[in-house]
C-alpha cells in the first residue's frame, strides 16, 4: 500500500502538480520513486514490456542527470497526466498483487 493512500487526495494532487518537485524535472513519474519491495517486483514483472522499457529509460536518464547534477530542460519534464496515469496503473497492479498475497496467506492458515 502506498503512503499516498493515507494522505488526502487534495494534498497528493497538489504535490504532483507543483513545479518544484525535482522528480518531474528529471523526467521521472511519481511511481518510479516507490521502494523496491516484493509486491513492487511482482508488479514490474506483470507490466507490459514497452512500459517497463520506458520506466527503465526514465530511471537511467535520472541517474545520469543526478550524477552530472543537472536537470532536464523544461520542455522535457515529465507530463503530469502521464504521471498520474502511470501511478494509477502501478497502484492498480499493486492492489491486485496484495489481494492475491492476502488470499494465499488465508489459505495457508
């Protein structure tokens, strides 16, 4: 479960829309920042190949920019609508994987 679920939607949307957020200046989406947990590893395994390739490219560009201590030109910042779409897709997959894990645990008990 994402910590975003614990925050009011107005706070989440204002965080994602603000231009000072560095991850957007590096071309990343919010869901690219999630910690690498077992659930997220399963989510990444289930993602369509092209989406996974795009995510890997964003991460590589961000690492390169971070090492160089640079940011992308404003025209190349990540798009808010695509950011929200990708984050919602990751959240949907995440919830599905968590439900499946809960179901497995219930059968084991």
